[in-house]
């Protein structure tokens, strides 16, 4: 389909903008224009104007600006082509003819949308039937009220391989397979993908069902099963609940990102409708950009456990290169072991709002995260490495002004902690000059061991690349080696990595990272020739887990310490003691595990 400038101009000419906007926004006549309180942000006095003669709207408060097409894409979340189609139909204009392939694709997509809508209806009917008793019990135990279940379209998939297939047989197996409702394996007859699960429809911005999330009822794996990617569903570009959150976010001026479906549903039941969730993965660049269309500073509210904090850190890292003036992220952390449902159940909406009110800015979150990863007695080299990492973080920001501001903010926090001119000089020297002989010790030995082990077992490097990126390393030489390994792993297979291991080792020792010493080093199983010890891969995995666990425990303690600096309360103090015990426990587990390798080979 070709949309010429002439066609789009004719479409705008035939559309009375005030009539279009007036369907959802109360307009008042103001001379030759109309005005209203802006639908894109909260305000008490009108600063939003609509000009029919010029065919555009403009808000002098938030800067929202556009024509009829932009109104439908920004206000109602329609894709561009759907906005054009809706306006053309209202204006009595025929859309330009599609080519054959485009027409076939559009017809197929229409069929998929109808199939998904019928599947959603069938799942909800099953929930209300006799077979849905256990599913209704799950909702009741979770405290999900019937009206909320209805609003979110929650349903039930019976534990059967063919009931949905029979119910939707008029669509034919190929279309149901393409929609992700059936599975076809090795030429065998397709069967139902979702079985014995609570079914949660995933909708696009227009409210159309495009996928499903299925939660297991009872025991079984996986706990959550999402639809596969289809012509309708791209999980990296989709946010759960965006259809309901869009109007709520416009009203409240904020959007909240939580971890999963049930978190969104729990918040809605507590009266907070402007919440969305990614779909089982870390936030993508596309999702972050979509969030910024809803609010300037989305609030990420993830669990306080290891997985939640890792997800928050990855989201921060992905957002940095995309930052623009006025667009950022904020981070609110739930108490460990609690989800939004627990918080609202214990203290109502007020308790959850209290957590949101303590949200940290992006620069503060990054500072606390990195500062918490170093030991309390850090020397100049480790402190220099911290400042070096903070500078590297700032350098990932594309906008030059923001990059400079983040560098200044990090340095201000850094010097606020580490103090005097003499200390500053030694730290700046360590951050800006190569360290010829990194400080040795057990921590350095263990960190170096992991990297050398990853070169011996590149399949572990490939499988755990995101954890390797998060490894706490105290030497810039080790950081540089880690970064080289990660870069290679992103573009090469394990076998290809293995082929260039010797080249990597050659450059490693140019970094002043010593080769493994069979006389002086710990006798880690993954240090030896491959497959001498069957448990070598497992030992390497275990050491990575222990190092990440210790780092996350330190970061959690740093978050609590930051709270104490703001406001010393008995709750904060008790939390601090609990986090310090967690650090001790993590260090004890690491030391105890490493002890078994004390005998050098």
C-alpha cells in the first residue's frame, strides 16, 4: 500500500479536528480555536488548544503537538496505518489499493485477530464452567475479585490436547498454529498449546487480544507459558496491560512497571490502573521507548530479590544510550520476599504509594548499585576501578549534555564518600592510569580464576553472558579482559570462541594478568585440561553464582544504607542488620566453597 502525501493531506482536510478530539476531551470555544485541560498531562487550567483551520492541536504546558493522525496514534495508541484507516472511513475516502501480497497479509492478520478473540471468549466460558473450579479457587486464594477477573478477561484452558482445537475448528489447524494456539510437531496432528492453565489475555493498545499468558494450576513447569511470537505478537515490543494503562497514565501522569501479570492485576485491584509488565524478559529498547510515550519518567518497581534487582540493573543499562532531556527512569524496590499483592494486602494502596514515593532517580540507582559492589574497606585501586566504571556508565549516554551531567553527578557522590584531596588524587590516578601491578589477594585470585575458566569452557560463557557482564571485578585489567570475552561471545559460537582461545590468552598476559600457576593457584577443577573433571562446568557455574550472590547482597545493603541516610528509623536499622547478615552469609558460603580447592595442584 502506498500512502501519498496528497492522500494524507486530503484526509486531514476532510477531518474536523475539534470533532475528533471532542469525542473524548471536553473542549471550550476560545475565539477561532478550542481549548481544554490537556489530556496528555494533569493540569487545572486549560493550556491545550485545537485549531481547525490549521489542523493541529498544541499544549503550551507539556508541548504535545500533532494533527488528526497523531491524535489517534498518541492518544489512543493506534498504529499509524490503523489511524489512517479509521480517519479514511469516517471521511468517506477509499484507502489506496494494496498489492496482492499486502492484501493477503492483511486478510490473514484479520483472521488471526478473530481467532484470538474467539479463543479468549472460549477460555472465559471454561473458567465459569464445571471444569474451571480449580482455576476459580486459585483466583480466590490470590484474592482476585470476580469483577477484576472479568475486566482482565481471565479464563481457563482445560487439561486437554484437543478441546480448544475442536471449539475453533472452523478456522482450520494452519491458522490456529500460526496464532500460537496449537502446536504442530514433526508432522503429527496439531494439539492445544495451553493445557491446565489459568489464561490471561495479552492485548495490544487497541484492546485486541494478540497473545496469552498461561499460569499453571497446581504443580508443573513452566509456571508461566507465553504464546510464541506470531504475526500479531512481538513480545519485545509489547507491554502487558497497555490498553488499560494508556488512559490511566494520561490521567495520573505516571506509568509503573512491575514484573508480571499478577502484579499488574493486584495493583488494579488496589486502585492503581497505570501499571504494565514486560513479558517474561528484561525490558527492551522498544519497550522503554513505548513507556516514554506514556510518561517522562516511568517508575520500575521490581522485587527486592536477586532476579528483580538484576532485571532493574539491566533495564537501567539499556536505557542509558537512549536517554534524552526530560526522559529517564526511576526505581522503587519492593521489600525482599514481598510482591505488590502482599504490600497492598498488608497496607493498602497507601503502603504501595509509600514505596513509589521513595523511588530513586536513575543516577542514584546506578551509583548505589556500583558503590554497593565494592568492599567497605576498599583501597585506592578498588576505588579507582569504581570511578572508572562510573565514567564508563556515563559514556554510554549518547546525548552529550546528559553524559556530562551524569559524569558530574557520579563524581559528586564519589567525592562525598571518599573525601580528602589526597584521597581524591590517588583515586583519580588509579582511575585514569593503567595499574601495572594490581593488588593481589584472594578476591583477585578468584575473579581471575573465573575469567580463565570461562576461556577453558566457552559454552558456559555463552550461556551465562548476562551474568558475566554483572561479575564484580576489582581490577580494571580483569574488567578489560571480561569485556573482550563478552564482546567475542556476543558474535561467536562456543566452538568459534574455543578456536581463538589461544589468541585471547596471548592478549590476556599483555594486560598483566598472570597465567594459571600450578604451584601457587587454587586447584579449581575448571583450570585443568577440559573434561579431566566431569564436575568442572558445574564448579564454574557455582563460583559465578556465589560471586553474583555476594555482590547482590552488598547492593541490597547499600540501598538500605541510602535509606538510613535519608531517614533513620527502627525499620531501616533492622533491615540494615538483616542485610549485613546476608552479606556475611554470602561471604561464608563463598569462603567455605573455595576452601575445598586450597590444595594447589
